[in-house]
C-alpha cells in the first residue's frame, strides 16, 4: 500500500543525455523516480535559478505535446513548464514535501483546503484540454507561501491525456488505487475530466481516513472492486468527518461519471462551501440519486414502501412538530399584532381626547411590552413574532429607534420572515443610514428597497416614504425644498396620521436652519429674501401643527413642535423686546400645554432648558433684569429634578445653569449669588459629591 501512496525512491544518478543542454543545467541532484520519468534538481546557469529536470524513460513519447499543453496552464497550483526538449522537461522547482508526507500533521480544515486548491488547479488544466489521470498524494507537493499558509502544487503531468493521445494510448492509466473505474476497465470513451474528479475524491478519502476505501488490494483486483463494490463509508473509517464532507467525497467516488461532480471547479466550490459553514450541494442531488438507484433495483418493494411511507409521513411526529411550530408561530404573530393594533388605537384615542395627563394611558401601553415578554418566555415559537411586536410598541411610545430596530433585527435572525417582518427590518436599515459612512449608505438603502419591493400595504407605504427621505438626505438633493415637498405629499396621502405632520414640521425646521445659514453669509437683499422664506415656512408649519393640535390636543409632541415654531422664529427672525416677549409667552404656553399632557416628557423639558439658557437669558438681560426670570424658572426645573430623581435627571438642568452662568460676566454681572441659590436647591439632595463638584469654583464677587 505504501508504495502506491508514495512511489518516489532514491538511487544513484544514471548517465543521461540533455540533447546539448548539459552545459546550461549543472549540479544535478537526484530527487526521485516515477512511472514515466526520473526527476533531478539542477542549476540553470543562464538564469541563475534552481529548476526541476525531468528525464523521460521513453524519449520518443508524446512529451512535446504534453509539455506545450501544460505550459499553457496559468494557475498558482500547477507547476510551471520552462522548457521542453526531446526526452526531457525543465520545470519549476517546488521545494517541499508531498501531501502524503505532510498529511499526518494537518487538521481536517487544512486537508480540505489543500484538496480544494488542487481541484482549482486541475480545473485550469481541464480548461486547456488536459486531463491529468494520475492524481495522488505523492504527486501533490506542499510548501508554505510567504504568509506561512500551506500551498499545494500539482507537480506531475506524466500521465496526461490530450485529444491527440486519446487515439494513441491504452488503458489502464495512472496509479490504480487512485484511478477511476473507467480507467481501470480501459474505457477511453468515458475517461474525461470527471475521472480526475474521482481521483481527487480518492485523495481526500485517503488523507481523511488514513486508508483506502477498498482496503489494501493488489492492483489486479482493483478493477473488479471499484466496479462492483461500494467504497467503505468514510465516517465508518473516521467518525469525526462531518456528514456533508463525507457526502462530497462519496459524490466524487460514484461509479458512474454522470453521478459525480461534472468538473473539478464545482467540487472546489462545494469544498469551499463546507469550509465556510454553508450548505453543500452534494447533500441534495446525491441523496436523490442514491435513492433512485435503489428504486430501479427494487421496483416492487419500492412501491410498497412508498405507500407505507406516505401513511407514516402523515402521522409522523416530526411532521406534526414542524407543522405545529409553523402554525403556532402564525398564531403568536396574529395574537401579538392584535395587541400592537390595540395599543396603537388606544394611543390614538388618548391623544385625540381633550388635553389631559396621558401618563396613565401610556403606562397601560407600556404594560403591553411586559405582557409580550412574559408570553415569549414560555414558547420558542413566540420569539420571532414577539420581538417584532415589542419593536413596534416601542416606536408607538416614542422610544429610541435603536431599541426598536434591535428587536426588528432579532426577529429576522430568529427566522421570522413574514411580510411585516420584512417591512420593519427595512425600517431598521433606513434608520442605520443616518449614522452609516458615506460608502455604506447606498448599500443599506438598496437592501431596504428589496425588502419592501412590490408590496403596498400601510406599513410598506410608510417605510417606502422613509426610504425616499433617507435617499434624499444621503444624496444631498440639489432641490432645497424637495424634502418638504416629499413630506407634504405623504401627509396628504395619510391625513389622519399624526406622525406625518411631525415629519413635515421637522423637514421645515431643517430647511429654516439652512436658510438662516444662508442669511448669515449673504447681505442685503439675499439675507432679506432668506428671512422672508423662513417666515413663510414657519407660518406653514404653525398652520399644519395647529390643525393637528385641534384634532389631537393631548399629543405632547405636537405641543412641543408648536413651541419649536416660536423658538425658531425667535432665533432666526429679528424683533424688538415686546415682540420677543410675545414669542416667549407662546414658547412657554406650548411647552406648558405639552407638559400638562406628559409631565415626564424629556423632550419638552430639554427644549425648555435650552431656551431658558440661550434666548430666554438673552431677553432678560436685554430688558435689564439680570436674568432673574430665567433664573427662577431654572431653579424650578432643578427643584423638580431633585424631588423626583427617578423621573428627571438633574444633569441637563445643571448643564443649562452652567451655560447661563458663563454668559453673565459678558454683561458685567457676577454669578456667585446664583450659584449659592443653586446649592440651596441641591441641599435637598443626599448627594454631597454633586454639591462639592459645583461649589469648588465659586467666583469671588457677589451678585448685585
């Protein structure tokens, strides 16, 4: 057996003729001998490189045609031919051991990767009309490349079959333990690239199992064994070989060439799929083929078994479990979506009631999430539908996009792929566009569009609209008002959807900011034109929001956006002190209305603090009141934070106070007295470290 795996042996160098080339190739060292040639290492004195010199035992053979054919192969896994002469070949010298010699030190993945690369080299030979017919571990050299990775080289094409030789040679060809059945029986009509696929499968079997699938038979017995005896199962010889890899090997070793891989490239692709952890194609068609062969041999028994199998499948536990799981998943989705729709309806009714505190009703909607989580814990089939529903309820409650999107992605990863799941995964991708680097935006948008393509239900219309907005933002549309027009068109399409009103308002705010920047850069007529455009846009936003408020007076975000209209007016449009006081009253009026509906709404509180510390303080100082009104309101905010720390984080208030204190010296005022007042409020808090932090840098002067 060992002689078949590695036929090379050393002997004393015989005298050999190089047809006048002896002066160029010096320092010959014997490397080994095969069936058709002896191989030497030599120094090319002209190009100053080491080469492999192959002296043919039959100088009158078809070496010239073979050498020319092999020289056409451009593949890193095929040894290159440098020169062809009568009775000799000059080849690339591969310093390394054979696959047979190194296989003991390789793990399974390395063995598979080496055979995959060899298959790619064999495919390159097939593309040049060459069939190798003598692939075996002893003909595959292995060396390490510059990166330290193992790199195989096909080093012996001595038994190669070309179209011309097909009429000149007789079978068998190659090394019998690795030769295909058609080679061993001398059937040249069937010898083709699939014969090399068989040999590659045999190589992989031997290095994985450590033995031949037909045992250590003498060469004379191999044709009968390969023709009539199935190869020993690979997993019986080595149980550690995965099922799909064993299926690949046995597909290569099929008796009929038609049942093997049609070429070495498809074998290489399946081996690569195995290495990547992907499903291999051999698991499907090969299994069907094996069953079909059994049916042809046992037709009557097959019919009887088919009838019995049909009955058995109808009542089998596996089928019932699978069907039950699909049905249960659909039931959970129907149940959870009913809860989501109930929450959506309840919120809509809540916001459309006369102005009132909506917190108790929001708490009821939040409890839906807890209910869904509790029901998910008891059944794996509920996981995908449950994550989808939790993400939807989070969005209804105004939670962060990231939290909702994580649930949408979890549902998809769990294999929940309904139309609704596709739509909300697209939503998650759209939200990622805003923070993605420029080169990734287009890819995310394309993926999202594919998920919602061809579907036009309410969810799809909504998410397609968001896609269009994100696309505009990523392309930086040259039409300045295009985002507003898009948002307005969508609002008109769904007039009862309150979120559409808020999106149009946001598009207007974004546009006014750009117009304000333009007014700062321009002078004269350009600045006046920009301010008039701001005024007109804010009037439109106020009109749309006022109508929405009339329909939903308890919606805190509508109140917040109406306050923002007045804040933006005060920030971007000129006005005297009385006009600005009027604007301030409108700001506080809308913020107070919003907080009356949602006392713990963080957005309303943040807008109030930001306004007080900038425009509010500026207006106080312009009136000569030294910021007293603003300071009083900031103290109220801080006092509320300290009294109810679970609802309010005092951090934003303290940051606002620091901003206000920083502005006072510009007006010739000291901030020491103000800090003392802050400390009086903080004294109600148990956090001494917080008081110490804000007391350590007191200014020396006192407030007057």
